[in-house]
């Protein structure tokens, strides 16, 4: 029997309304994950560790490894002294054991490292002829990268090439015999050997944006991107003292990401494992959309290259330390599990597609001033708190002005401005929870979502409202300040 047309139309409208409501209603807060890898995976990141092949027979070690981490870096086994101890004599025993463990246990694998001045056999250091060294370097890269082709997520192609405290390359047989172009040559050779792996430049003491070494590395990456030299990521090792990361750490991550590369924290350890230092490091990564993963440099304190400083997340008996809990909590969204907003807390709202913060134009305190995106900074005009309007709706109040965000109409593309708080429907927003502290905001009056115009990544782009799509330019990371 055919149903009357009128019924069908109503039914269609009813299901459309239901579908729309289902899309826009906040999803229930996801349960907090209980391991580092699973917690990181909620936001598409990995949480890994350095692994020593010699410890894979230790069941306490492998139990923690298999339970907690979803990425592995070979601590020493893929380095030159291990893989080509004499010219043309390749030995992959330790490296293979680690690669096999990763494969069998469904872990990602980071490659570390193809070209490094340290743990470099004497026979390489002794080469004085440029043609010989070029051919030796390229043969090493090609042989090692090709052996693990298709298995490596990211390769540290060149490690620690910059000199401490300067913007210049450190002396090494590679720089001294081949000149500074050895880095570019290494990346081109690695791309040919394993086209599927992301290619990283990796270094230490490059976490502080104001450090000369950071600027040297930044200039290198910018130059490579400008000239089309294949580079996909930078690794910041993050071997920190007990004070944890420098204050500019997140700025450094953001600035590298803005060059169009992924950033990864590749060798994290912190003297005495302070809870705050670990939390701040992990939070900085979580706040930067292109920070794709974190690796700690070992599992238990007894496994660490700086074991006297007890810098890791597990003690010598394999127990979780307080820093473990602080890291897990940040990976799970901090005090804000599942991404729902908290009233009475100030946040920056960082757009997922651009890494830029929602910002009241010109720090104006006037009613009617426009909402835009701008490079994240410490300005109070980039800080907002949420006021509950009940029924799951919130006003969003700019900290510098005390005015709240308001849609200027109900059409797509209408500006969002700040206005005195009247608790009107145009000032109320529903939170769509994407997990991991990422939300979208949907206006009560217009049913449209806060949206960076045209998914622009530029400073000054308007944040207006548009039909909800859940796209990255409608997603904002809640960055607690
Ligand atoms: O395996 C030998 C052993 O047979 C020998 O008896 C012993 C004597 O010292 O040495 C053992 O090798 C040591 C190796 O670690 C394996 O334990 C080396 O001496 C030692 O120098 C080596 O240290 C490694 C260090 O790199 C070398 O530069 C650390 O384990 C490793 O954690 C560390 O990792 C580096 C990253 O690759 C790059 N960034 C800095 C980071 C920390 O230094």
C-alpha cells in the first residue's frame, strides 16, 4: 500500500529534524583511556618509546611496552655503527628484532637515524674524498631505508647537525668533506629509498624559540620547503632539565608546523620526572594540530641513558610514577575529559586547520568588534570563558572586554562580534564535542557553526558562521590558559 503523500512528506521532515539534531547534539564525553597509546590515539596521535633490542627478553619491560605504547623507536640499533660497522658490511640483527617486535605487536616504527656525526664508525670519519663520502653516505641511506621500506612511519634522516648555541652546522666529516649540502642530499636519497616514510630532521636544544640553534633549524626547514627539498617533519628531542620545557615550547611547535611540516617530540625525558614539566610538554603538543606524536626515551628509569636522573614515567620496578598520571590525564583531555567546556576556566580557542586562535580584532573593547583568527599569543583578547545559559547552551565571554560573542544574523557567513551580555539566543552556543578537548560551537539562534571563513589559514581571517560540517575550520581546540 502506498502511504498518502502528505504523511510521507511529514515523515521525511521528521527524520531530517532528527538527523540534524543527532548531528548537532553534543556526543557523550568519551570514557578516559587507561593507557598512553590509546589516550593519544583519541586525537590521532601516537605515544611511543625508545626500545633497546637487548631488553626485549625482559618480560616486565615488554609487558609495559606492549600495554602502554603504540610506537617504537630503536634506541641504538638502526644507527650507523650498528648497521654498517665496516664498509659495505651491513648488520641488521638488533634492528630486525625491533622491527619484528613492532610488526608482531601492531606498533608504529620510527627510524633513528640515517646520518649522524655520533655513533659513526671510524672508517667513515676517516674518509677525506668527497666523491667517496658521497657514495658511502648515499649507499648507507639507500641500504638501510630500503630494508625497512614500508615499515617506517618517520625516519630521522639527519640527526643533530647544528652546533649548540649557534645557527650554524657543527663540524663533522659530512659537513667538512661534503659541505652543508649533505643534508639536502641525504633527504633526497632517503625519499627515493622509502617514498612512503615521512622524512624528519631531528635535533636537541631546539625547543626554545629564542635559541640560536632553533633559528638555524627553522631556516633550514623553511629553505627546504621553499625549494621543494623533500622534508615532512621535524623532531624535537626534548631532553629537559627538571624545569621542564621552555616557556616558548608551544610557540616553537606552532612555528615549525606553520612551515608545512609535522612536528614530533622524539626523545622526551625530564630530570626527576616532574609532573608539571611532563604535563606542560604533552599539553603543548596537544595544543598544536600538527604535533602528531610523542616518544619518551625509554620505559623505566633503569632503562634511561640518564638513569641517574630518574627522568622517565616508570620506576625501576616498572611502577607508574606520578608523571605517568599527569601525562595520561593531559592525553585524555586534562581536567576536561571528552572536550566538554568547563565554566569558570579561561581558554584559547585554537582552530584545528590553522593552529590560529580566535581573537577579538585589535583587542578592541568596543561593542561590535569582530571575531577573527590570529597567531596564538598571550593576549587577553584571545582568552574566553564560558557562561552557562542552561539547556546545554553557553555564552562565550572575551576576557579583555567582558563582552560575549554574538552572531549578527541567522544567515551563513554572518559576522560574529562581541556585544554586552544579554543572554539572547544569538549569544548562546551549543558545544559539539569531538573528544580530546576539541569542540565546535553551534549558535542557538541560527543553528550555524562557528567557522573560519573559507578555511583560511591567514592571520586576520574572519570567523563567521556556516552550516555545520564538522570540518577542521569549524573545530577548535580548548587550550586552557
Ligand atoms: O653495547 C655496548 C656494550 O657492549 C659496551 O660494553 C658498553 C661500554 O660503554 O657500551 C655499550 O654501548 C653503549 C650503547 O649506548 C648501548 O647501551 C654505548 O657505549 C653508549 O654510548 C650508547 O649510548 C647511547 C647514546 O645515544 C650514544 O650517543 C644511548 O643508549 C642512547 O640513548 C643515546 O641516544 C641519543 C639519541 O640517539 C640521539 N639524541 C640524544 C640521545 C641521548 O644521548
